[in-house]
C-alpha cells in the first residue's frame, strides 16, 4: 500500500516521514543504553557491603498480620541517629488498639533489649501503622554496630510472639 498518488513512500511512514523516525530511533537507543548498568552497583551500602533483602518482613498468624520494615539501614548517616522501623498491623477480627506498641515492642541487639518510641500514623482498631524509633546509642553503653544483627520482637500479639530479625543490615562506620 502506498501513500498519495505519485508518492513512493510506504504508507506506514505516511505524513510523519523520516524526520519523525530519527528522533524515535535515538530515544530507543538511549533507553537500551540505560539498561546496561552493572548489577553489582544495585542494593549496595556505602562501604560496598550488600544490603540483604528483604528489609520488609511479614508475620501472618492468629488472625493478625504484622509487617515490619527497616526504613533506614544506613542509620549512621541520619541526623537523628535512630533505627526506624515502619510497622503495620492488620486484622478483621481483633481490636488492635488494646496493644501499647511502645510497651510491647522490644529491639534486641548485642545481648541488650531496648524499648523504642511509637509515632502513630493510623490508629484504627483493625489497621494500625506507625514508626518505631530506637536510638543507635544506648544508655547502658554501645548500641547497634556495623553488621550486628537486630531483632524486633512483639510478644503476645493475639497470643503469638512475632519476631523479625535482620542480620548484617545496619551499617555504621
């Protein structure tokens, strides 16, 4: 099929012609060139140690789902010098407002157990979301250090202890 009478260009080029095809081809080449990043540079911490995934962990038991995500594994580079976890609790049958999250949640690292502070985002009885903050330095001495495992524990959420553990994630230089 051809264009207008006397026009020898194929119909698919039509009225746009070659000036349209050249920028389109350049865009395609640029897109392909951007896909060639080396995989080793992705998910790497400042000191070239890989950050293991998942930073998010989920526990689904006893009609309550608890999701904990380590928000800032490179906590040393934050001004507030805290480890921050986003915590979501979801259910359709349990009143979650009965749980004092500040009193319930414990961070364990280096043989020490520390209580954090809870900053709620949503306090619905079936859907609670917020941030748990733990200091990097403890009153009792050194706190979280590079590569040391951290464990976030929620004892007795609807009769079940929820344990979330991150190993080799927190970077301190």
